């Protein structure tokens, strides 16, 4: 892939195969090469809302619960649960004594948080629990001992290398009924959970099972000489019935493992040195058949999940973006676009298929560390997401309509070093 | 069976005029309220006059009293004693219309009235008992049975009995002329032959030619039955019963009348023979008139014979009318009038009446040939018209009277009379003449029942009446005349063109029109068509007076309309639309009287087809609406809208299908609203108000300003307001209609699309509509439980509108281009939504709150008002106590919105204003959230530094931020902590201290002697600790030596700074610091107010910033040079502020300021000299100053010499100088208190402050604390005694070395000296006050 050419909206839409509901005007398109500035630029995109309240840099964000809640975690270990409808905190507690590395939901009731205090904690926080919890945000001054949600499990894991954990539902002995067409971000409550975290030895990855808290297996470093350095990022996921795990390493290596159920071992399926700097983030688009990696250098790479049997390696394309330090690469659930949060304080949106740059979102004045997309629902699902069983939008009460609206918004939440979380509504 | 016949078709007879008399009776004759026996009404018919006395008459009986009781031929049986009572015999519905032109037997029933003298046809109707019971008849009441006029007629009759007509087909009557038309005839023949074979056909006689006499019967309820056949017969009976008495009365009358009659007769005769003057006649007439007047009450005894007798002498007079004076004629006519009213009341000789008619017409006519009568005949004319009307009334009562009038011989004369009357009506010289002429005409018309004659006069009468009624500028007619004319016209139309009279007119042919055999027009269909066309034109012009001022006229015209619409529905159908419109207009005019509207409603109820007509009118009104709106006639606009509204309501109530109208109405309403209000926006835009900054403050503080209702956005001028009120009412009605929903959808659609003026109109309409719909829904909600769809609908629409409104409010071009009215309406929509959603609306505030606040800062005054109202209402509806609670509770949303506004590419003044208000309302807890906003403000300040007002505003925000930040709990400082430390700093070392210290040093030296000796010559490695707990004294003293201990970090630099590194509230503190730092760039601003405000901002921030010395001292360093330059500011108050700030620096930085103050000192002295001394005593000081200018320190000299003398010479100091002086004093006090400045400066300060010692205890204390000796010395020197003789140390009182410390009155002396010091120059000799010892 050579030099990128300037992209117009029309072409990128077709190239990206993105939804027709793209709001072209609101996207701030930055021309790639100077001298080709369009005569009339659309006004720069603005966030829909900015959530203020954290004192220190945001290191984790997650839109959860059918896009109704947003979890944010900062460098001081504080976690806030926000309502996306009211844009207000519904629960604030200090989950860890050090930087939050990752936040995920487990079913509708549980929240998993990982801090640099070497702990991975599962909290029970149901909607009904919210009223009883502290809502005073860290920035308003901290009460010494805010009430925490009920702690269900606590797991000691290696958090020295800033690597966030990754989860997927436990396929167990049965083949997963997960529809292949849609990536599951939401984890099935019944069958437990697989958690992938870096192991204590550099380059190795542990896979735990929850709620049993057993360590199921350990994936060794892809290189025998263990020169990969620390594990920087992991993604454990399903593709069809296969359990896979993608990892990025300190030396710029990216690897993909498959779980061989018959021998209960992880098999290295793909391994390549793509980046010259430590890998910062990997994410996957299973139904598209790709996974992506970004690193401290300016490369965003697209790796195929398909294994070519003859060579035993997958194809890989790298894109030189000229913007180094793109962290928190995340693919949206519909696998049409992906976004990265940059150290240069910009959020870049790419087409998941072609990796063309679609938009640059700029609001924060300091580097961005974390982002999260809302789950995309089909129009039909928007209503199915509610439990009322009312099938006509017009007969809903105003409150229900608002809820549906919030849930169907294409949120993108970005957490930044300045302690603020911006909410965007794009594509 | 008469008539010509050719075997098959029997033709009518040539002169078929027949009168049939009807007699009514009841059996039993009295109505019993208790018995159950049936009560019958018997009708018997007999032939009264006929050209064929030996032939019976067969007639069709539908509808007539001969057929049935319930075919509406009877009125209800009315109680004559109690007017509201009646026995109902009316059927509920209308009789069915039966019509078959070819064979009438098949549909109708026929009866035969026997030939003359052979009895009568009698039919008996039973009045249902239950009806009688229902009416609750009571004993003693009298009831009257009445026939309706309308049903006294027939559609077919013939001279034959039913037997004779057996086998003959009866056909609808057509005029013979029609029949004569050969084509028709042949065609008909052919048809009939096919249908009926050869049986003969007859269409009978002309139905009009059969007349009925109308009887009535009264019956008494129970008791002695008194059956009265008819009123006439009752009278007869009475007269026979009272004949005896009447005769007596008559004789009396005669006796009374005879003398004046004889007198008059003689007078008239002698006048005729020229033997006496007219005066005698007049006197005789007067006498007669008086007599007549006195007798006229006895009407019954005054019969026609007597009248004839009286008239005899009068006739003499009349004969001489040309010669006699007018007065005589008048009197004569008055007498005649009385005769008409009395003796000729029922009976007047036909001949006489003919003559009188001619005479009276002559007198009443204008063009009278008698020259004598010309010009002065007004009263005469009145009298003549009066007599005429009485004459016609009498003729009406007289049998054969009417016939005599319309007899062919008399018609020309009658024509003349009519002409005279019309002329009197139209051109009568006074309204009295006109009125009497009118009443004469009325009387004539009521007397004439012959339609043909009436028809002849009809056009003339109508056009004359029209002349009266058509409003014209030149003549204003008496309203009574108008009313009368209208009534007359109504009754005339009814009797000539009434549907019952014209229903069966012959078709008529063109040839007929030219037929001159009969005078005047012939009543045919053609005539009818032509006439109704003419009438329409006349009506059209008459209807214009509908907005006459008098309600009598309006009522009359309403009646006329009712006649046209009801009685002449068919014949005048062309005029129906116009009349209906007039009626609608009338209805909306007198809504409170509602007579017209009652008529209208009744008509619409009865005639559904009128609804159709009204709908067409409504449609055309609606279409014309925009055009009218464009005009300047406000009244017309209001009327039209009101009319539309009323018509819509009426039609809606009658379930008329209005779909088509609805389509038109929305679009036209929109255009109309636009047009109606097109200048209102312009009007307001000129009204722009520049003072907006204060408005937000008003909201914060203003509970007193809570408005709970919106002013109407589209209201402009007064006239427009009324129009808009009408439109509102219309919209209310529309919103109640069944099609409201589709209308709403329509409007919503265009709301989303339209722009500018049209959008305002759209929005306005939609809002009005929704309000109406929502109100209805809620009221329905209260009482009924309807399915959910019904209720949800308006909410969904509201939702759509709400979305549009939010778009309007948040759109980018909100500030400049947007029509403020659209924005104001959008605000109303927000309020509506809040009203619907109540507390649930709180979630919407995320988007909705900021725009409201933004608009409170708008430049358009009404919009601002609107926004304030909206804010208050939002607070109320969504359950907050007040607006400020609303803002405080949702300050996070506002923060977000303001951040976007400030971070955006363009900054409007509103966002900072909102921010300012938010901060002020929410207090310090908000500050931590504002870091990026403050950042944006900094950026904005950088970008917009060329816009002084914006910069000022932004700094106003920053200032409030600073003010609030200071209140942050972590930053609130305990005010005492710093001071004690500061005062301790420059405890002067007096001699005792020095001795003590030397002793201590010596001790230490002794103690450490051995160590010292070990390390001889070396510097000490450790700082000396002060065991006494007083660190400063010795430390200062030994400063020079302690500097050397720099490698150690456990003791030095000293202890006044805590170890804790960070400031207490990081975010807030840093904000304060950076804001303070920012001020340096703006202090040289051109606006003095701004400079002062910046300085006061610093004043607020400094105490807090000072808590963290590591940040504070650099800040001083940064700001110092700028502050210095401000000391030479041209505005005094800026200088004062600068001094204050310097004072604060001194207070909080203390020691750190020493060097700076010393550097600054020359400029302080400069200030003092320049600004102050120069003002004071030019002569004394100035000269001295100039004289010493060459020396090195001229100012010092000046001060030393003069400062203490100044108080006496100061006469006046202007205000700025006084302020600077005050500021200077403050700063000097603070310097003294906190900064260890050198002695020279202290001396200068002492000199400057000297004069104030008397008034300012605090200054004295400060000076004393610092250097009591110097103070004392200064006082003493001034007083000139202590300095020369006994230098006294007034330092520490406990000092043992003070030789005077034991003096008991030492303080007393001191105070005394002080007193003298202040007491200016006139002093007691100081030496005398020295205590002698």
C-alpha cells in the first residue's frame, strides 16, 4: 500500500461500504496532502457532549448496557458509570488504587474492571443498585470512602505492562451459538467468561475462566527466544466456532492464536513483525475476516484472519498514517468502521475494509487514550432492545421514545488525558 | 264538469273564481280537563260564491283542513289566556311530498263540496286525548283553534262531483297557454295515449282561483260551553245582546256631535259663498275635532251612519280645499282620520272610499297643482298619508272593500296612490312624511290580497324601497324608516314570491309577455325567473346596510333574510347565498343578542341544503382571506376571520363534510397570518435594545419578574392584535374539528420546510393548534378513558414540533438571521412540551436549557422577555422551585453547552453571559468543571483582544470565577495566621534585646568554646538554633552570617513555608493563578473601568494565591512592572486600585516586598507630591518646593518641612486627589505593618502620616509598633519642646533604662502633646505644660 491519496466523501462511502445514514456534513475531513484544501470545508465536527468529572487522564471507556450506560476509568483508579440519556453520573467509586486499565461489562448486572494495582475485579452493579451509590465526581473533591458496588470476584493478574484484559464468553464444550454475522461484545452470562491477560512472564498470556477463577491455559511467547518483550495488548474472541486470540507485543510483533480444542492447546496461527514500535492496540472484525493493530509508530495494520493453508500465514496490509501513537484501536460492532485515539489528541475514523481515513475528530487538547463505540442495532433491534413489546414508535411515551433514541444513537466515546470524555455521534 | 273539451282533454272554464267558506267548531263545545270523551274539531266547507251555483266542486285536499289534522293545516290550539300554553296537534315531521303530475287520484284524496244551498261538506278531526293531557289544560282557560294560511289552498279543483270524474284522469294544472303549445300537446297526447289509452284527462281549474275564508274558533276549558264559530259572529252576537245600550250611546254621541257639525256646515257654506273667512271654518273644524277626539273612545257606539253624518260637513270643507287655508285642511283630515278609526272602522261606503282615495292621494301627492299648498304642506301630507293608511285599514274590514280597490276601474287610481306613497317614502321632505307614507303603503299592501294587482305594483314598490334602503352618503335615513321598509319588503317578498304562492305558477311563454290584453305582468315561471333576478340585484344592494348602527335595523334585515331563505327558498334561490352570508355577518355582529344567530341556526337546522350554500360561502371567504389580510382595513380583517370562524363552527355542529375546506384553510391561514403580521417583525427589529448584560442578572435575582404567560409573538399594532385574536379563535375551533389532525400534519410538514416570515406563521399556527388540541385532550382525559391512540396523537405531533423547535434554537444562524419570532415560538413549544411531560422533561434540559438562557441575552427585547418567561415556566413545569434552582441543578448541561459555544469558531456575547450567571448561581462547586472553558476564554481573549467589549465581558466572567473560587472550602484562609507572623517580623531590636542577644551569644560562645576552638576559623556548619523560641530577632541580626549554611536542608530557609508542596485545591487554585497571570496583558487596556476591574480581580485572588508562596511570589514578580506603570494612570480610581493591590502584595508577601517598596519609594513620594501637595496651598508649599528644587532630594525636604503643618492650610482637596490620598494612606499603613522597609522610608511615612495621627488610632498604633521613638520624636519636634530639652525614649514601657518610666502622668503628657500636635498652630505655649518635677 503506497502513499494515500486524498479521499472525497463520495468515494470513501462506497469504499467503506458504510451506512447510508452517514452524516457527511458533520464530519471534519482533513485533506491529506497540503495544497488540496477544498474551497469550502464543512464546519468541524463537534462532540455531542463532553463529560467532565475526572481529575486525571481517562484510561478506559466502555459503552455498555445496550448503549444506555458509559463506563469511564481514570488514572487514579476512579470509575464512573454515566447515563447516556441524562449525561450524568449514576455511580462513582474508586475501583482501584492505581490507573484503570480496562473496563468491560459482564451481562447486564456485572462490571469488570482492571487496575494497575494488579487486580481484576468483578462488581455487581444492577440498575436497581444505582440509586444507592455515590454520584459525586472525583473532580468535586473526593469523599474518603465512597460506597463501592458489591464486589463479586477479585483476581490477581499481571498489570505491569499497561495491557488491558480481554474477555469473551466461554464456549465450553458446546459449539458457540453466536451468530457469525455479528460480533458479540456482550457476554453471555450463563456459560461463564474467558479472560485473557498477560502472564507474569514476559510474552506469555494467561486465559482465566470466570466465575471459577481458574487459569485455563497459558499461551507462550511466539518466539522461542522470548524476545517479543511484554505483551502489550490482547483480544480474545470467537470466529464461528473457533476461539481465537490476537496479541501485540512490545517489540512490534503481532500474533494470532487458535485454540485447538482436541488437544486443548493454543496454536500459533500467524505471527509477524509489523511495527517498529510497541504495539498499542489490536481489535478484530471476525465476520469481515480481519484484525487490526496499531502501535506507537505511524502504522495501522490490517491482518487477515483467513489462514492460507499452503503458506500457513495470513495476508497482511500496513497503512502508513503519518500519525504516530494511535492507541485504542476499536472496531465498531457492525465492522464498517474503526477508530483510533491518538496521542496527538485526535480521533481518526477509518473504513474497516479499506482502512481509508474517513474523518478526524478534534476536540481534546491533550492526547486521547481510550475510545468505545456504541453497539449498532438494526432498526428493528432498536425496539427489540426494549422489553415493552410495543411495536409502534408512535405509541410510545415520550420517555420511551427518548430511550430508544439514545440507544440507537451511533455513539463514539473518547477518553482523554485531560480527564474529559467526549461523546460523538458519527456515521 | 265544465270547460271546453275535445273529448279527451277537458279544459278549464273561462272564469272559475270560487270562494269556499270554512266553518270550524268543536264538539263538545267546551273542552273538559277531566272527562275522557273524545274532543273533535269539526270543519265544514260550503261554497260561498261561484260562477256555477248549481255545480258541486271537487277539490284535492292535501294539505288542507278538510283532509287531516296532522298535515300542518292547523296551528296548535293556543291558549289565549296563558300565552305559553298550547295543545299540540302538530305532527313532528313535515308532510310527505307527493307528486304525480299525470294521475293525481293515485296519490291524493279528493272531496266534493255540494252545490250552493245544498249544505256543506263536513269532516270531523279528533284531537288526541293524550295531547290535551300533555298540555295540562285547566279550568277557565280559553283556547283558540287556528288554521294555517298556507294550507288554505289546493293544487287541483274542478266544477264537478267525484262521481262525474270517475274514469277521468286528473292532471296537474297547467296554464291554458302552455297547453295551447301544439308541440307539447301532441307529444303529451302521444305519451298519454300510450299510458292510459283513451280515457279523458282534465287538469281542473286554476288552483289560484279557489279561495277560502278563514275562520277560527275559541273554546273554553270546561264549565259553560261557549262555542264561537268565528270572531265575526261573536261580535254580531255581542252587538245584538247590547243593542239596547248601544242605541243609547249612539244617541248621546249624535247629540254631542250635532252642534259642531252644524256649525261647521254653516261655516263652510258661508265660506263657499265667500261670506266668511277661512278662519271661521278653521274654528268650526277645531271645535269638531275636539268633540270627535273626546268621543273617539266610544268606538263601538260610533257606527258608520254617524260617521257619514259627521263627514257631511267635512265634505263641504274638502270641496273648498283649494281656497281654504292649509290649517283648515289639516284639521279636516284629522277629523276624517278619527272617523276612519271609529265609525268607518269596519264599514265604509265603497263610493265614499273611492272619492276619499282620490282626494287623499291628491293631498298627499307632492306634485299637487294647488299652488297654495306648495311648500308648506308637510303636516298636510302627513295627515293625508295617515288618513290613507286608515282608509285602507277600513277597506280591509269592509266587505267588498278590497274588491272595490282592485276593481278594474279603480286600478289606475290605485296606481296613482301607490306612486304618491312611494314618492312620499323616497323623497318625503321630512322623516315624518316618509314614515307615514310607509305606513300607508304597508296598510295598503296588507289590504290587498289580490296577487295580480300586487304583482303590478311589485317592481315599483321594490325599487322605491331599495332607493330608501341603499346606503348613500348624501342622505341618512331615519332608522325607523329603514326598519319599516325592510319589514315591508320582507312581507312583500313573502306574499308575492313566497314559495307557496309561486309553486304552481304557469310556465308562461314569451308571447305572454307581449300580451297587452292584461295590464302589467302575468305571474308565470318566466316572470318569476325575471323577477327573482331583479330582486337579487336589489337585495344585493340592500344587504349593504347590514352593518347599520341600530340593532333594530339589523333585526329587520335578519328577518328579511329569514324570509328570503325560508319562505322564498325556491323562488329566490339565487339570492340565498348572499342572504346567508349577510345573516352570518349579522350573527357575528350581535353575538350577545344572538337573535340573528338563532334565526341562522334554525334555518340551517331546517334546511340542510343551506349548509351546502354556507359551505360554498365559507370556501370563498377562506380563499379571499389572504387578499383581505393584505389590505389596511383592520375591521374588515377581523370581521372576515370571525365570519369564517363562525361559519366553520356552525357547519361543524351540523356535521357537514368540511374536508375540502380544510385543505384550503391551512394554506390560506398561513398566508393570512404572514400578511397580517408582516410589519410586526420590522416594527420590533427597530426596537432593538442594547442593554442586555443586565438582563441575566435580572433572571438571577428576579423572582419579582416572574411572568407566567407569554406575550403574543405576532402581535403588532393594536388593530393587528384584534385580528390575531380572531384568528386564534378560529384556530381554536379548527383544532376542535375532526380534521384537526390532518391540518396539524400539514402545518408540521411546512414548519419543517418553510423559512422566514412563512415559518413564523407556520410555527405560530401550529403552536396555537397544538395548544387547542392539547387542551381538548386533557379535558377529555379528565372525563373519559379513551384508547391510547387517541391521546397519543397530539403528543407525537408535539414531539415533532419540539424537535423542529430545538433545531431552530440550536441552529448556527440563531443569532443574526433567524426570525426572532420563530425563536420565540420555539420557546413556547419547549414550554408546551414541558407542560406535557412535567418532571420527565428534566432529561430534555440537556438540549433545551442552554438555548433559553442564550436567548435571555438576546438583543431583541420581546424575545428576551419570552425567554425569561420560558425559563420560569420550564422551572415550574419540570418541578423546580424557581429558575435559579433549575439552573443550578442543570449546570452541568450548561457547562457543556457553554464550552461548545466558547470553544467554537465564533463567540457571541451570550455564552459568557450565561457562564457568568451560572458561576454566580452555582458557586465554587462549579469551578473545577470549568478548566477547559477558562482555557477557551483565554484563547478567545487572545483572538479577540481587539474587541474591548467582549474582552471586558470575558474578564467579567473571570472575575466572577475568581470571586467564587475564593469561596472554595479548601481555599478559605484563616485570616489571622499570616498577620501574627508578619508583625513579628520587624520587632525592632531595642537596646535591651541587643544586650540580651549579646549575652546569649556570649553564653553560647562559652558553651561552644571547646568546639569553636577545634574548628577555628571555619564557618559554622549548622545554623544556630534559637532556644528562646523567638527566631526572628537574632536571625535578622545575624543574617549575614547565617547565609553560609546552604548545603543543609533541614532548617534554612526558615519555617514560614510549610513542607506540603501542592496547593490545596489544585484545579481551582491553578485557575486562579492563571487568571491572575493573564491580567498582566490587559492592565494597559484603554478602558479605565476595565483596568480597575482587573485590579479588583487581583485583589480578590491574591489572598488565596498567597496561600501557596511558591506560586505567589513569581506572580508578584510578573505583575510588578505593570502595576508600577499603573501608578501614573490618569484615572484616580485606577491609581487607588493599584495602590490597594500593592498593599495586598505587601500584606501577603511581607519581607519579599522590601526591596520592591524601596525601589518604588521615589514614585510613591512623587505621587504624594504631585498629586497631593500641589493641590494644597500652592503659595506656601509650591514656592518652597520650587526653591529647593535644585537639591538632591527636594521632596524629602519639602516633606520634612511642611508635612506637619499641612492640616492647617488645607482648604479644599478635589475628590480624585482625596481618593488617592486615602489609598496612599492605606498602602503606607500596610507597608508599615508588614514590610520591613528601611528607616528613611519609615521617616518619610511618618511625615506623610503625621497629620492623621489624631484621627486614626490604627495608624498611630502601627507607627508606634514599628518605631515608637521616632513617633515620639516627631510629635515632640513638632511641638517644639521635647526635642530641645529632654529627649525621651518612649519605647517599651517596661524598659528599665528609661529614666522617665516612673513618671505617673507620663501617658497623660503624651496624650496632651498629641492633642497639641493636632491642634494646629494656635497652641498654648508647650513649655507651660511640661510637668514640673
